[in-house]
């Protein structure tokens, strides 16, 4: 299943959450008693705003890519590679990106030929020369089929590019990565006041507790390290490098 489509369904009510976080930021600023020493730094506010912007970009990218997939990739669409040994291998074009499809089909083709090579073991014992010739022919056929796979992938990518689908998928991937980096940046930030801790905690509770997404391992690590002095992190890095 397309992971980005799943995320789109999970994140469909993001406007409400985004508005809530924006209000929280405004309330935090209003409660700041001394304008010269704000309880919430502009840096933290900027990181949260950047996360909202990355989030909005990702949602928009999902919408564009999904519409193009619906229009140009029927649910039954497959990439079929005919094999020189008979039959063929295929993968659905709908729920995977071309890089994954190519890698999976390449593995499938190599597996099929490895099975044929194993069947030649008995022939090699009885007729060594014929066994060698047959094995060489199989290797040649395998390479030809792998070249066919690359050609079909290239043609499919060109077809997608012609309608803007390839570009939309690339934008969706880049937007997804940007959103993940923006969330990690919030986790990495070292709060200096209790109000900053409150604002960040409220933000993470809205956006990283399962409803809209989950913290990844690197986010959790960054969050935990953010509570410790930078010196502790530096020492841990040096210790890790020394152990390696």
C-alpha cells in the first residue's frame, strides 16, 4: 500500500491541529511578561512554524500525486517482464515507486534463473560440456532479461514524466523528508524556560502521538538528548567514536 496515501488519510484533519498550535503559540507570547526576555524564543516559534509549512507542503504534494496516480495508474496496472526461459515476472505499478519495482523485479528474475541453474547440476555431471554451454546460455539470457527490465522502467518513467506524475512523486518524497526533518528539529531544540517546554510538549502531543504521526527513533533520541547539556552529547559522541 502506498505509505504516502496512508499518511494523507491519517493527516486529513490537519487544519484543526495546525490552528490549535498557532493559537497555543499566540497564548504563549501573550503570557510573556517581559518583552525583553520572552518565555518562548523566536527560534522555537520559527521551528514550529517551519514544521507547519513543511506539513502543508507535504499535504499539497500528496493531493497532487494522488490525483495523477488515480488518472494515469489504474489499480490493475502492472509492469510485466517477459523471460527468455518462458513466462515472465510482474509487479503492480500502483502501490510502489519505480526504484522499488525495479529492485523487486530484478531479484525475482535472478531467483528464477538461479533455480534453472540448479537444475543443470545433474546435466553437468553427465555431460560437462553441455552443462557448461547451457549454463552460459542461461547467464546470457538472464542479462538480456535484466536489460529488458531497465528498458521497461525507463519507458515507464518517461510516460509518467510526460503527464507530470514522476515529478509529483518526487515532490511528494522530498516534501515528506522535509516534514520529517522539521519535526526532528523541534525535538532537537533545547528549551530554556518552562514555557518553552510547555509549548513544545503541547505541539508534540498534537502532532506526534499516533493520530497525525509518530516520533521515529531518531526523533526520540533527539528529544531525550535535548534535556541534557550539550557537553553530555559531545562526550557521548566522542565515546561512540572511540569505541568504533
